[in-house]
C-alpha cells in the first residue's frame, strides 16, 4: 500500500469518527423522546450529507415518531431500494408500517423478518405489538414472551405485555365475558403488582359487571398509594352512587374536591371537579351545582366536559330542550363524543323523539362498539316498542258474600315508534250465595295508540261487553278515548271519555248499568322531591244517576333506590241520587289517609332478579253525616323477572274503604300476572 493511499484512509476514518461524534446530539434527542429536535437536527445533517445512511435512518425514525408516519414509510421505502438486504433498515420499515397503522402489511413483513432471524428481539417485539394492534392477543402474548427470552427483563417488552393484557381484558369485557376479563387483569397484577392502570381497569370492569363491592375494594387498594388517592376517591364516589348511597358519594367526592388546590395533573383536576358537581346533582343540590357549572362555563365556554355537566343538570331538572342544545354543541366540537351522542339520545327519548333517540344511540355505537350503556339504552328503548302479551287472573271476595273470578289479557303491537295496535279480552264470573245471584261477562275491544306530537299521544279503543245474568242477557258497546299531554316541564295531563258496565257484583251486572265517564288526570312533579296527583271523574249513568269523584294525593319521594314515598290522599264523592240498596251512592263521601309506598320497579329490574311493591295506608272516612270510620288499605306485589322477555308476579289487596266497594265492606283480592314480550326486538327494527 502506498504511503499516499494510507494517509487518505486515515483522513477518511478520522472524518467519519468526527462526523459520528457530531451526530451524538441527534441520537440523544431520539433516545430522550425529543423527536421534533431530532427531526430538525438530522434534516440539517442531510443537507450536507444527503446520502448518509445513518442520518437518513435517524431522520425517518424522528419524523415517524413525531406522527408523520407516511413520510417515514416513504423514507424507509427509499432506503430499502438502496439497501435491500440491510436488516436494520428492514426493521425500521416494518416499524413505520406500525406507526402508519397498516397492521396487516406490518404483520406480513414481520413474519418475513422472523423467518430470516427468529431470535432478533426487535423483530419479535414488533411482531407482538402488531398482533396486539390486530387484537390477536393470544399470539401477541406468545411472541412478547419470546422477545423476553431473548432480552430478559427488557422494559419496553414488559410495558408492551402489560398493555396486551389490558387490551385482551377489554376485548373480553366488550364481549361481556367478565370472568375471563377479570382473570386476565389479575394475571397482569401478578406481573405488575399494584399497577395503577390495571387496578383502574379492574375497578371499571367490576362497575360494568355490577360487582360494586369488589369495585369498592379495588378503589381502596388504589387509594393506598398517596399520589393516587384523589383518583381513587373519584371512583369510590361513583360506586357509592351506583349502590344508591348518594349522600356517601357526595361526602367522598367532597374529600377529593378539597385536594384540587394541591393537584398538578390537569386531567385529574378536571375529573375531580366533574365528579363533585355530579355528586351534587345526584343529591339534587341543583343550586350549588349550577353555581359551579356557571363559573366553569364563564371561564371556558366551549369545553365539552363543562357543556356535558350543564346538559346533565338540565336532564335532572327535566329541561330536556336545553340539554339537547348543549349536546349539539358538544357534537359540533367532537362528533365522536360519547357523552354528546348518548346524552343526546337520553334527552331526545324524554322529549318523545324516539326515532332521533335511536339515531343518536346508534351513532354512539359507531364510535364505541358494543359499549354497555349505549347497548342498554337501545335495549330499553326496544322494550318500549316490542309487542307483548300480558294476562292476569284474579280472585276477589268481600264480607258481603260477593265472590268473583276474572281473567284479563291484552296485546300491544307497535308498528312504529308512533303507532301501535291494542287488543283486550276479559272474562269475569261473579256469584253471591246469599242473594242467589250469579253473572258472567265477556269483554273484547280493539284500538290504537298514535303519537300526534312528541308531547301528545292519542289512545282509542272500542269494543263490546256481553253479559249473562240471572234475568238479563245483553251486549253493550264500550269505548275509551284519551289524550296524554305533557303540558309543561314536569307536568302530565290525561283527559278522556270512557264508557263501561257496572260489574262489581252479579246483581249490578244483571241491572245493566252503563257508566259514561269524562275524566282528567293531572300529575305535577318537582325538582325537590314533592309530587302532586289529582284525578277527577264526572259520570252519568243510564239509571238517571250521576257521580262526581275527586281524588288528590300529595306525596314526597324519600328514597330513589328502592323508590320510597309517603304522602296524604283525599277523596270526595257525591251522587245525584241515593240508591243504597242497589249500590254505594252517598250524597256526600269524604276520606283522607296517610300512606307509604315502596317499590322496586320491574322495568329497571335485571333478569333473574325479584321486583316488588308494597303500599300501606290508614285514615278516616265520612259517609254523609255519619260519624267517622277508620280505614286501612294494604296492597302488595312480588314478582320475578326470568329473562328480558318474561316476568311473573303475584299481587294482593285488602281494604275497608267504602268507595272501593260499599259502606262497611271489607274487600280482598289476590291474583297472578304474566307478561311476555313476543320477540326480542320491535318488529319494525328487525
């Protein structure tokens, strides 16, 4: 080798070494996650050394990690054209496909690399991450374990494994395979003891599965780490709300809210404020909640989480139109917003705009596949429009020796959210061995219900009653026409006309007394738990008698779960003619009572669970000028929901109130009721 050539080689080596040392600054930027600085650095290098492979590779990584995935794919594609067999460039090209979310292409390419080098850590980990993104979690976990065999304890691989477990558990959760999801999360905890992310996912799983005690235990575990306590308190507040302990939820949330001045995490601060305001709303402390919401809105008038809070409080206050307006603003900001789409669905449902409510709920599922709350909302809405058959059989008796057995069946068949067909059939036989009267009646009617406007629904039925008694057989036309009107916020008015036959006992049925009724029902609710219901009937009969009946009830909602209310009832009745030997018809009747009612509504009861209702009342009644008489009334219902489509319940009542039968009577009734939805979904949505 000539001396001249030797010196040239030395010069090239020294130059390359210096150049590599100069690029160390860029390498540091990459290693520390300063991708913008790294991209700028290597872009500058490439201006003077455009074909330097290392600089091109590092520049590709910088722009890819910065989010410009397509540009990175292009850079590595060009490098592969120049260096087709360079394994390092191949690895970076495969990773750029991951950044670009082209997972299928990445999967195929990584498989080629692994065939070439089955023990390369980067190839194994990249392939595992690709499989994870494709939700092929079993295979992903197998390959991340292979990567860890090559590089035991590697932090990047361990982090990937943790998130694979979380993703796999979420997949099982979405499929409602809660036990499998729980096992995966607990397996993750054996690898990553007390990991916050895993514990939060486990607590959320328990909430979704309705295992509130387990959720509470998990949040308490999270709270054992001081820096996570506020986060855990927010979760505990929600769990207590779901358990029906709203006061406890507010106390817990207040404790978390008091830590806000010491929080440095913006998202946690927001979430804590949000939960506290929600807790105030749950406890119907609307005034204080509104003050906090208004202050937040004034500072940040277009933030979705603040608009959601304002929409939520208006939902609770039944200002549904205001809620829809805020949800629309949320969706303008972010069309994928979960709160915006599902919240709007709930508000539209309350406004009677059912088709629009369906659309909003389905929009939610487009962005959040199989999301439980949205799925449950659609299921509940479907139930409202699913055809059903209901039948009940009852036996009644009183101390006047009247006995009756009755069977009633009805079918409702909706053909749209606005229209449904109605059909009813009733059979009743009644006897009295003392008076030696017996009678049988068959009732059949057909009708329809039609939503004229979102707040007005018309219901009309017409049919016949065919009766056979001791001395009289006849057929009478009967009808029931009504309008249900949601007049104003928290107010409902029913007005209608109804004709029917007096059929309490055999003797009355034999007399063929036709009752024509004009009636009105008015219910007023409030945002402070007080309610008022009033009913008025004006009745004229074909025996030239007439009746006025007024019933009014003032009640207070004490608890929400189970629903518990107590109140005062008053009833006034007057008849034009007094015919006491035929039926109870005082010139003046007054009755007042206090009552307590507790109910677990069948509509919110889950399958394979019990529902119930119990009402107890006592008071005084005054019949014309007679002395007061004490009264009592006990009504109960106990049922079981077998599936979403079938339920059965027993019911019974006992009362000595004169208006229920006649003066001095004690009335008893027991019965059984069965309800079955004829299909899983409305016919018009199949």
